[in-house]
């Protein structure tokens, strides 16, 4: 009986100590916050997509015509060191008339990229002898974008900490802690120009397009939750 009482007393003492320790833990109020930092960045990379499209009664004929034009364009583009070139999509599809196949259409595109706008503009004009333009756009290179984003992340985090300190001060609390943080970069998407020529290229279309680089806004958003000490100073 005595041993039972001793064990019960020890158990009660353990529970009381646990509750007392829990009551001594600091309590916090949670607050959601978000800030952002942004910067205008000069577009430094020109991207153009050109294509060859042909249709005929036989699929082999359309493929030969398109392949010939694309090979010709690749040879010209690869001669210029400042330009990156790659082929993109290639497709062949039937042409129907009253549910009967009357011919075939083939199309393939190439993508050009360069930080030398003058060289790219001249090459685009030259390639229009046999290709048509699908799109021309300016964007920020990955190197430039990464550099700007790193600077903006530091700026946004510093702003987030200042705001957190301000919130704690305004509530008369002595401390805060960050319990959740999200960092997101946005902006810097390619800027499309209102310059697209579809169909068969002609000599009249072969002039080099006038292109202005412009700028884009890159933004870094920082959001999350802070907890401020629930007890006033």
C-alpha cells in the first residue's frame, strides 16, 4: 500500500512539473506579411522563330522542299558566331477536301537567339528569302536575370526584416521570429513585337526589321508568417 502511494505521489509530481514547464513556454501571436522589390532591367537577348511551310500532292515533295529551306537557313545561321540556332517543331499533315486527302502540308521552324541585335536583324532579313517569320521577341538573358534576382532577394529580405521589427514595435512586443517564408521571382518575360509575317516569304518582306530592346521589370516577392511575443514589453 505504501509503495502504491509513493508511486502515485511521484506520478502526480511528474504531471505537475510537466504542466508547469508548459505554462512557462513563451506564447506568440502569428501575423502574415508580404513585401516586394523590383527593378527595371534592359532586355539584352533577341529571340526569333522562323519557319518553312510547303504543300503539295505528295508528302515526299513537301518534306523535300521544307528540309531544303531549313538546311539552307541553318548553314547561314551557323556561320555567325554570335547567333545560337536550333530546329524546333516539324510536322506533316494531310489536306482534306470532302473527307478525301487531296494533298499534304509540311512545316518546320528554327529558333535564333543572340545578344547582338544588329547581327540578328540582318540575319532575319536575309533568311526571309526562303523563310517566314513566326515571332520576334526581346528578353532578359539568364545571366542578367539571375544577377538581378539575387540582388532583389537580398533587398526584399532586408525589407521583410525591417517590416517585422516595425510590427513588433508597433504592438509593443520585444521580439519576433520568422516561422514561414516564401520567395518568388516574377517578370522578365519575353516581349513580343507586333511583327509577324506568315505565308511564303517575298523579296518585299526581306528587309531587316527595326527592333528596339526596351526594358522589363523583374520582381521578387517575399511572403510568410512571423510570430511576435504575445506579452507586451
